[in-house]
C-alpha cells in the first residue's frame, strides 16, 4: 500500500470488489497499471483479469494512463470486477455445483397481497435494515429528468448455462433504445461473484451506446412471508423481494414510485412494489427449436413504458 499522504498531490480511491470496499491512497502521477498492481495485492486478482469500471470514461483503460489525466473526484469510487486466483483454481465440478439462481419457481403474484405485506411490522423492519446496510456503488451518476429502469439479469437479459452466457436476443438494442429516457440498473439475485462473471461475459460495460448506473446483488434483497400456505404442513411461503424503496430512499432527488419500472421474470420480486413491476417471460436458451427467436425485449422496446 502506498504511503502517499492524501492532499493536493494525491487521491483517495475507493475500489469496490466482491461486495467489499478497499481504500487506496495514491499519488496523482500514478498510472492505471500501478493501481492494478495495488488491487492485485489487496484482492489476489491478477491485473490481466481485472476490469476497472468508473475510473475514467472508458471501461478498458491502458496501463500507462496517469490518474491525473482522468479528472477524478477526491475521494473517487470505482468498481473492479474479476476473479481472484483462488476462484479461478476452483474445480469446474465445484463451480457447476454452486447455485446460479436461487429457487427459480414462480407463481402468479397477487398484487392484493401488497397491502398486508407492506403493513407487516417485520417486513417494514427488514426493509429499513436493508436500506441502512446496503451501500450502492454508483458507476455512472444519475441524470436529471431521467426515469429509472431496474432490470433483472438471469432469464431476463441472459441465460447462464453450461458455463456459457447466452445473451437474450435484442438485449443491447433494447438497452440502447431505452438509455436516452432511463437510467439503467441491473439487480440480480445471484451472489456478487456470479454477478461479476455474468456481467463480464455479457460485455455490458464496454458499450458506448448505453451506460449502467449501478448494480445490485442478492445482498440488497430480504425475505418476506407470503400469506399463502404450501405443502402438506401448510407452512407460510417465504420468498425474497427486490424492494425498490431501497433505491428511492438512496436517490430521492432522482427516483420514486412515479418514475420507476422494474422488469423481471419472477413476479414475486415485485411483492413490495407491484405497481412498478413488469413481468417478462423467462428466457432460456434451448436447442429445441433454434429457428424460434425470443422477441420479448424487441416487443418491450416498442412498448410505451
Ligand atoms: Mg430472473
């Protein structure tokens, strides 16, 4: 770690990786390559595997670029994605055995449950705790007078299968079309590690036609109890939700119930904000009929949402 004092000669950089934050005190003349080496010491992610997002306007910065030339804020937050050496060494069978998506079953969510759910004291407490604990790392700043589009990842934008990421047809066309009107957020139920792998595979950060505002993983979700009972023992069904209130409270000047749309293939994720939910069909890459192309995102693009 550099011992440079943070003053007019230096920057305080805050790197977010794998759900954790790392502080780096660096001199203004440091290069991106030097920052990569510092990140390697802290995270064990080799420089060639690091993808740095939000340090400059470009997502793939050359190693010889100096920090001084990047017009950074001080402190300046950015995100690093990439697998640590120990993760790369994981046996493929171990990776295959890890859950990619938790409990993928869905039922037709009944919005009439909303009133009870939001009134439930325990649910309200969990919501407040999550709002307090979730730390959002902004990659691209919110823009004035833009609406907010929250997009699920698995089976909405892609299908991750047999170690491969299959992008949903019209995915980038859709994102490009909505970007002039919406700030875009990706919210996935997977862990941060899988989220990183999938987003890198999807190549979502390299497009210059649209920019992702920030990304949320399963740590921003919490469990609510449905009033429905299931099984022989009639247990109340519990499930996780993506509560948009978390985002609204973090960015009250920009986003609210009036200007947010949440697209997801699981309607239960809308349980606390059914008015903003838009259920999309589940995208699955199958070899059953390669001639039938999924057009959900193309249809959504042309819809007046
Ligand atoms: Mg999904």
